[in-house]
């Protein structure tokens, strides 16, 4: 089961990322950025303005029925 990240998830996500990176990140800065990203206002515009391109491919499976023409993963 998937759900959107919430404010209460910050510590668990921080711990997971530190574990993956094999180092401790600055927790205060991480929390500030995480909470700001939960608002997700103008995010894509920001990255485009910074010269970044969306080259990601997304493989996903329909989670709302085999005959559906859309995917709700991450919504």
C-alpha cells in the first residue's frame, strides 16, 4: 500500500536516506527541506528554471483495476 508522505514521516525518511547514503546528514536542514517539499508548490517550474530536464522513465502497474486507462500510483 502506498500513500503520500506526511510530516510525521520525516524522521523515518531521514533515517532511511542516511542508511542508504551510509552517512548522517544534517537533520535540521533535511527536516526544513522535507517539510517545504511537502507543499510541492512550483516544484517542476523550479527545476526547469535551474536547467534540469525530466528524463525519468516511470514503470508502473495499474492499481485500480486491469481495465483502467490511468494509474493512481503516487496520488
